[in-house]
C-alpha cells in the first residue's frame, strides 16, 4: 500500500472509510425509505464531484450543472417511460403505445427523437454522449475565445434557464412542469419495490466510486497539475506552451458527464425526472454542496452533499421557514469563513490533533485533503 | 406566420407589441442600470439584485397602503415619495451588505456570486415571513389608469408611459452622475486602477460602498416602477435576475450605452416574438440568440477597449 499514481496512503484510507460508510454502515442502520433518500442525495454527489474537478481544480465555476444532470436524467427517464408506456399498459389512451403526457397533449405518434430510446444500449450511450457533446460545444465556444470566470458562470446560468423554459414549454414532448413520472421497469425488472431500491443503491454507490477513481486519477495525473496551475496563473501556463482552452474544455466535459450519470441515477432511484432539477436554483444548490464539502476535496464533495441534504430534509420537515435562512447563511459562512469547506476544517483543525495523538507512529493516518493542493485560496 | 393579417393590422400589432416591449425595456433598463454599475464597474456579481428590487417594490406597497389609510387626499402623489423611500431603503441595505459582506470578497468575484446568492435566499425568506407568501399589488392613483388612444387601433396604457418617462429620467440622472460629477469621476478612476486611485487620495473603500449603495438604490427604484405594471411576491426578483445579467453582459459590462442598447434589443425581440408564438418559446429564442451572439462576441455589443 505505498504511494502510487492514483492515491497516497491517506487518500486510500479516506476512500476506504467512505466505502465502509456507504456500503456497510448506512445500509445496516437505515430502513429502505431512508436508504432511498441517501441514494437520492448521492445522485447530487456525482454533480458535486464533477464540480470539484471543474471548479476546484480548474477554477471554472459552472452554474449550469443542472443542465447536464437534467440531460442525463431525461435520457434515462425517456427509456423508462417508453418501457412503461407499452401498448398493453396504455390501451385506454386514444393512441396506445406512447407516453401518457403525449396522449394528453394530442400527440398521436412518437416523435422522432424519442424513437432510439427504445434501446437500452443507445440510452446508456446517450446519457454519456449527449451531455458530453453539449458541454464540448459550450466549452469550445467559450474557452477558445478566452471567456471565463464570471462571464462563463452567467452564460451557463442562462443555458440552465433556457433549458428549463424549453422543457416546461414543450409539454407534449417532455412532460412539461410535471416531468416524466410513473417510471416502472428497467428491461422488465420492476424498479419500485424495496429490494430493487437496495440493488439500485449499491449499483449507484459502485458508479460513484468509479467516478471518484476517475477524479482521483485526474487529480494525480499531470493533467490535474496543469489544471491547478491554470487556475492559479492562467497566462503562465499558456506561455509555457499548453493549450489552456483544451484543458478547460476537458474539465468541463468531465464535470458534465459526472452530472449526467448522477441524473440518470436519479431517474432510476427516485422514479421520476422533472424540470425542477434542471434550472438555476438547483444548479446553484449543487455548487453549494461542493463548497460545503470543500471545493478541493473529492471525498469532501460526497460528505458535503450528504450533510447539506440531510440538514435540508430534517430542517425543512420541522422548520420550513428556517431552512432558507439556514441555506443562505451557509452560503455566506462557507464563502467568508471556510473557503475550503469541511475538508478545510478537517485539514486545519481535526487532522493536526489526530496527528499529534498518534504522532509517535505514522503521519497522516486519514484525511480528505491534500495540503499540497489545498494550500492557497483558488484565485480567479 | 403573417398570412392572416392585413398590412394595417400588422402595423398596429407591431406598434402595440413594440410598446409592450418598451415597458419590459423600462424594467430591464432600471434593473440593469444598477447591475451595470455594480457588475460592470465593480466586478461584483450581485445575485441579490432582484431582492433589492423587490424590497423597493414592498416599500412602495407599504407607502401606498399608508397613504390610503391616513392621507387619502394626497394619494395621487404617493408614488413620488414611495420612489424616494424605495431608493433610500434599498441603498441603505446595499451599503450595509457591502460593509458586512462584499468588501471582503473583492478579490474573489466568483465567491461574491455565491455569497450574494445566499443573501438573496435570506432576503426572500425574510420577505415571505414579513409580507406573506402571496403576491401583493398596489392601487394606482386615478390619473395613471386608462390608456391613451393614439389612433383607432392603437392604444397605450398611461402607467406604461409613466414608467417609461421615469426610466428616461433615471437613466439621464445616472449618466450625469457617472460621467459629469466629481464623484462619478472617482468611481471610474477606482474601476480603472484601484491602486493609483488610492495613491492620488481617493478613499476607495468609501467609493466602493457608495457605488454599491447607488446600484442597489436604483434597483429599489426599479422595484417601485415594477409595482405599476405587475404584482410583487417574495420570489419575483429571481425571475428577472438572469435576464438582467444577460442584458448587462450582452451590452458589454462597464458601458451604460451598451446596457441600454441591449435591454432595448432583448425586450423588443422578446415582445415581438411573443405575439407570434407562445411566451415560453419567445423567451427561449431570445435567450438563445443572446447566448449565441455572446459566444461569437464575448465582449458584448459595446466594449471598452482596455489593455489587460
């Protein structure tokens, strides 16, 4: 267990701890309903993970991650919806065999862009490729022209607004404001009962760890070093002969694909998809998960997502009025006092104490943060 | 798409839709003016701008209620007092926010975005707790009701005309303050070179605070004007914030003329398209066009040529 390309010892222990927490502790202690809630929260962790790569390392703040979450989610939901709308299930409709919301909107045949979603292989490819290519187009258009920072944030936000309005407006094709509901089976396998929820949870955790590994790889490769260098002094990297735009596009695409996988998982685990997860408000909320966890910390993103969502659920259940105050205060506190989030607190306050306790033996037994990267606030 | 209308009808449609667009234009300009000052001049992304506007709207609503109850004889003139109160309330809150929050973040523009978003959530909830979740509308004084008949098929509402006149006045006022007054010169000096401005004796912190306050105050006036044409709810501000940012970015930050030109083109495109297709598609097409143009010309319509 010595250092290698992917992680050093402390990161390995951190990942193992997270694995034990997600795979053993949570399933043993929570009932199926709560476990399904965790599954729902973890779908956002994919987005937060992508933001760590794109925002934490690359310094590119995207306020449109909901777009990619939505694209992935809608791809998955379209497949599930088509399967749920088989002619036998929908024979009471005036046109059997098309999704119910199309029937309500007087559409009599399946639109062309829906047809390929009969195939699961195509759907899986689409979940990765559609958001990936979309991000590639936006990224190329913006970064090649050296648009960055705040402008990029505002434009991604506008894209999120556009997609939401489009989905809500084109009710016949997308299900409108209600989204795609009543998703039932995946290749004939019912996704609704409890045991299916548990299987889906473990599948999701598996995917999450694959994404964590990819993020770890990006961080420890030369690519990750260049991303960090670019964030700190973009011009120097450019003058050193690197194509800054291409690295930014790559980071943005990785974030987009992660978000899309999260969206697809959302459709599977939660059983519906709606435009309320696409727009500006959810997109910015996803940024706060990353910020709370620590924008430089891969594992922090997962913990931050879980923590904020647990707080949201429990606070908004008991004190619905307080929740927005709490969330708003959280934004301000994280920005003003803890720019490196939970991981920063851990690295600055908790870890030194643990180190001191066992300093006689090994240094840094665990941790989510790599001080060599965490040093210095990400300058814009 | 023009098939069913005669030429005269079409002319009237364009004039009427153009006028509806002008009202939208007024709101955009008023919102965007404040934002252009804050974002364009100071580089701060103020996501809470919509909430400052809504604060102005609520102040106007309270003033109108006050006049209705206690001074019904002066009701026809309440709006002018309300506007001043809205400016003062939003401006004061803006200066407080600058002092507590923004001044720590000038070097981190992306973080101002997150912090002000948090601020906007807090303000929204505060509005909801204080004024209730339902939208409120003000009663317009008698002289603002009704409409002017320009020709047989064209009529324009008086409150719209009033809002437009107000917009013109405020725009001229802002342009004067920014480009002709001593204080405006200081603001522009700080924007161009903060260190040098400080070196020649300008109190940059004070300039920042008043600039931010002015931007927020104008947002308050925008909210005041907004009550004449729509009702106010705790989250109304959020509906406009993205559009307004696009207006500022599209016009080229730091250019007041650009802001006005882009507000005009965006609002006119949107309201003209709205007649021929559903409102949502009109909005999608307009925003898409703006984003598309911004991808081709990232510096916006009117850009200052500065060496970086």
